[in-house]
C-alpha cells in the first residue's frame, strides 16, 4: 500500500513531520488544521473565504448530514463537494462521536472531563448493540439506526476524500472494564468498516481507523497497534484523552510512539483538538492533521484568538472594557478583519447586537490565526527550526507576523 | 446654492433623470438603491462585499445608533465611516420613522395599510410634544428624548454625508385633520433642524428635508413646496404613501411633479420603498435614490429576488419543492452566490438549518439583483432607452443579464 502521505521532512528533535497528503481532490499541506464544515458549511463563510485563509481541507459531519438533508439527497447532487461547492479535499467523521454524545451528556463534556450538563435534547440513544446504534433523530424524533456499514455507506455517498471508520466513542467517566470492552467493539467495527469499504467503497476514498482505549496506557497502545497495522490509509486518535492538557498530550503520545514503530508513514489525525498549545504539542508528537470546533465556535460567541498564553490565547471581545477600543483584535494581523481596520469596539458592538457580520469577522480572524500557526509550524519543520518556533509561539509570539514582517 | 446632484441626462418620455450625487465621501451614481446598514452593518456582509456589488452609498439609522452604541461613542471612533469601515457616502435617516413606529404598531404596518400587529415591545412612546418625543429605549427601558435638534446633533456626530431632518411620520390610519396638523409640525421641525444645522452642523454634510402629508393631494403638494423651496440640499419623500401600489405611485408622483417645478435640480430620495416595480416606477417619476429593508430582510428569511413579476419578483427558497433542485437562484446571474454554483437545494438546506452562510448568500444575490436593476435603469436613461428597458424589466427580463451577455 502506497502511503497517501509524502513526508518531506522530519524534525530531528521531536516526532514532528511535514509533508503533503494526497487525496482525490488535491493535496493537503501537513501538519494542517481542518476547519469544521459540520453541516456542509463553515458557519458564516463561503468556500472561497476558507480557501483564501489558506486551508486545503474541511471536515463534514456524517451524523448531521445523514439526518439532514440525507446522504442520498447529497449523492443526487453529485456528492458533498458539489453540494457545498468546495472542490478541495474533504474529510468526513464517522458519526460515532455524535451518536454517542446523545447518550453520555455531551461527549465534548466527557472528553474535557466535565460532568454531563443534562441539556434538554430531543435526540437520544435507544440502544447500543453489537450490530449498531439505534437513536432518535434530534431533527424530528424519528427512530434511526447507524451501524458501521451505515456510516461507511453514508460517507461513500457523500464522496469524501477521507472517511473515518465508525467507532464507539468511550466516555471519560467509563470504567476501565467498560473501556476495554468498548475498545474491542471499536476494533470489530473497524473490521466491518474495512470489509464494507473494500467491497462497496469508492476506490479513491482514503479510510482512517480510529484509536480508542480511554486514558489507559495498555489499551491505547494495543488499540493503536491494531488500527495502525490494519489496512487503513491513516489513523485517527479519538475518544477521551483525559482530564488535563498534560494527560491529553501523554495519551496522544502513546499512540504516536506506537505508530512511529508500526506505521511510521501513515497519516495521523487528532480528533476534536485545536487549542493553540495542543496544536503545537500535537505537531511535536507527530500528528499530521487536526480538527476542532473551537476557533469557529468561540468566534460566534465573541472570543477571538490572540497570542496570549496566559489567557488560553483568547480575548472575550464582548467585555465592557472594549466599548471604546479602537484597536484591532491583533496589531499587524493580516486577516480580513484586522487588515480592514475593524476595531475591538466595533466588533464588541456587533457581537452584543448579535449581528451576523460580527460573527463572520471574528470567525475569519480566528481561522486566519490558526492557519498562520500551522503554516509557522510546517515551515519550521521544513527549515529545521521547530524547537525555536514552537518555544516562541508558546510564549506568545504571534503566528505568521514575524514571517510576514520579514 | 450649488446642487449636490449633477444631472447628466433626462429621459424625454418621463420625469426620470440620471446623474451623480457629490458628497464629502465620494460620488453616488443615480438613480441608486441604498442598502440598509441600520446598525452600522449591512447584515451578514462586510463593506468590501457591499462595494463589490456596485453600491456607492449605504444608510445608517440615527435612532438605533443613538440608543446603541450611542453617537458620542461613534464620534470618539472618528464617526460612522471609520467605525464601520465604510469609506463611501453614508446617508442617515433622522430617527423619526423609528420613534413614531413605537407608537403606532409598526410604521411599516401602517405604511402598508395593515392594522397594527400589537407585537410585544419594551420600547414605547411616552409623549409627543412640540418640543420633541419622549420614549422608552427598546434596549434597556431607559427614558430618552429626541427633538429635531437631537436628531441633527446625532447625525452631526455620526458624520454622515446626507442627514435627514426629524419629522413626524404620520400613520396611514390618521385622519386628514391629524395628518394636516402633523405635517405642519413636521414643517416647524424642518425649520428647527435647518437652524441647528446652519449653526452647528458639519458644513460638508448635506441636509434633506422630508415631505409628509399622508395620501392627501393638497397636503402632499403643499408639503413638497414648503420643503423643496427651503434651504435643504435635497428632498426625501416619507410617510404613508397609501394602501396600494397604484396609490403609492400616485402620491409619490404628486411630490415629484411639484419638485420638477420648484426645485428641479435638487436630489430626491424615496424612503423605505424598494420592490422591483416600485423602483422602476420611482425612477420614471424622477426619484434619484431609494432605501429599503426588503432585499436584505427577505434574504434572511429565505426569499430570493428573481425576474418573476407574477410573484412579486420573489421565490421562497425554503419551499419543499427545492429540496432536490440543482438550479441556481437565477440562471446566468453573475452574483457571488449564483456564479459560485450554489444550488437552490443547497440554499434551502442551509436556510432551513438557519445557517449564517445561507442568509449571507441570499443577501448577496438580492443586493446584486437590485444593483443590476438600478444600473440597467441608469444606463437606459443615459442611452435614451428607458421606455423599452423599463417595459422589459416589468415583464420579467432579468436585470443586467442582457447587458452582461452583450
């Protein structure tokens, strides 16, 4: 099997690598961040905006698109690329995360180690069985069923370039015993997904397996080996990575250590992780691509990314102290928001008034910020300066600004 | 007084004229439609988008900006142009329409001849007096006061290129007697606005008076003469124009007939009118610029403008019949939505999911449609073909398409 990933350079001081992932719809420069196009759109942006920010690939959501508008409908439109007018690479997640999040509070809560928030939701898991998962649609309450084969069938219909296998996303609060049994089921489902894809899947579609195993060293390493040595094109690291950032980095590292041995050339995706320090650490650990709702979601709530490690690289633009601020989000930032001169005061006003343009402008800024961060990291690997660049970024250097100034 | 409007061509078969309105922030090609930037933003768009659609001027709202973020704050930012990063001409309405709409159901209902809908609203008029209007803010319930001088002071602080005087917007259901007395007060307020502006207003700011008089021929003509012969730079036609389109066109025509006699060179604005047939008729009646919430507001509710006079030039994209439609909103349309190939089916899906991108894309289409319509009308006046062009547009020719095909 020829690897879809051409590794151009490896960092001598870490596991990091820079390369190019080749897909049926073009190349992805790695390491890369992948913006979410959950419901066939990066919220508030057009495809031309996303490409203009330097992104090669977006991530669509199998679960949501299965429910609405339905994969058969999207297939009639010629697939997800044509439907949403994005002609670059698309990765689709498998729906496992979303299906299981209906059963365990939100999986996002679980993954962050928070107790379930018990929000009212019309969707709910009805049954988890070996065959698959029965659940109620959050759209209309209809009973639906998703098996590993369903997920692959949906992703085949969507025509994504990278499909993820259907997994059971084990919650953080699960016991070790539950996690072990759940992980074994994930491996059986991996087999079913690969079998389905070999027989029915689009030949040009890459398939990524998903590593589970909770926060247990042996389970994670075993899962990584099983997934990494199967006939997958790439490996995604999923599930709960722990309660703290240190634990998250450690757990992800277990997988990439094993992968460095058993599948050194296969591309690796870290699921749902995208804070600035996590991206830097993930790159050092040898992750090739990441997706996360954070940059776009926090933007719609008025939070902008800034080079401020003390405050999780965020500033809350809705704060009263910005009422009269004529400063841009970030001095010298070349994003469409800062470069046009929109002030924090104006953005605060728009965000408080829930104006669409405010959400759009901060989304553009945040995605531009992360795009420059990934470009900095990639360039540093190619130039052998990752150690210095990562250190500078961690202590608050603004991504891309030294580069654009040079 | 030198007219701000340079008339380049007059249509021999109607009152229509094409020209250039000169303002402190540049020129406006007339006849023109003016998109609403009510709260210092064209909802969902950036200024570069609006300019890219061919618009020279936008309209900001004195009433809303007075309440939030406040004109003093905007002045500290250097004025509305700098605050919202629009460096072209800006017209600000006076706030009269909005203040009075709190007292009479919505004025929009009134102007369309509908009964008040009695929607729950926290804002309310407390007192209408000769001095001005006391009302409760819809933002926080605070008691506020707006007099003619307040409106001019706010507009001076905003630094708009065209200010409108403060008027009493007489509702449709008012009696003739009330309308007559109200119109007289509007004239006294015009005098106070002009006096305030002469002493305190920015010298480069143009001031437009507002004609009232309801649907009464003699009151309208008298109001037009009083406003048109005062030292205003331009004349806006406001208030209720009647219950039907025929009446609206007749009432607007009374004013432009009088203006053709008493102030033929002064620019004329028709307030709050923007349906396709109304724009065509308005241009024939000698209106130079129009504003209206319609194209942007209906876009956010999923309605797109199309050359279909039978259906008020609209198509409701949320209709179930578009679920599988791979057609663009309008074949051959050069707008950013149609040109990128977004289908009605995809837009329907986005709109039903309340996705921001859906609202943005239809807004871009609608404003592009109206921009091409106005360009067609202007070119026709300049080339002496208004009669044919207007007839074609009325019967369903797509604006701009024959031109772009030629």
